[in-house]
């Protein structure tokens, strides 16, 4: 899932690609155009593409599916100064 998100950022965003690891969150951010409003509102849909990206339109939808299967929260947003931001919320184990 993380490799998929990094590949999407590299393919569809602009450098630099930033990866941040916090105690409960992994954040991947690029400096491209960001996510379209329809993806932010409805979530990633299979085969949804932005322009002539050359992709199949599956990457984000598959990442969300993988995150859900692993019990993780995947959040999409746009950075204030431009660029797409994907946050992976890591669930803390009970009693840890």
C-alpha cells in the first residue's frame, strides 16, 4: 500500500515528495495539483482518473481497500499551499 501511494505521488505529483512518520500516522505529500473535489468528497473510485495521467485509475482505490483490510484509516486532503496529502492512521493496539 505504501509503495503504491509513493508511486502515485511520484507519477502524478511534483517533487519534492515528502514522507513523514509520526507515532500514529504516516503522511505522504507531493507538491502537484492536489486531489480534485469529487475525490475528496466521494473518496477514490476505481477507474477514476485525472486528465491524461496515463494511469489506470486504480491506485488510490486499491490503497483505501488495503488500508481498510488492515484496520487502518486512510485520509485524503489537499495541502494549504498545493499538493496532495495522504495520511495513513496507524491503529494503536489495546494495552500497549
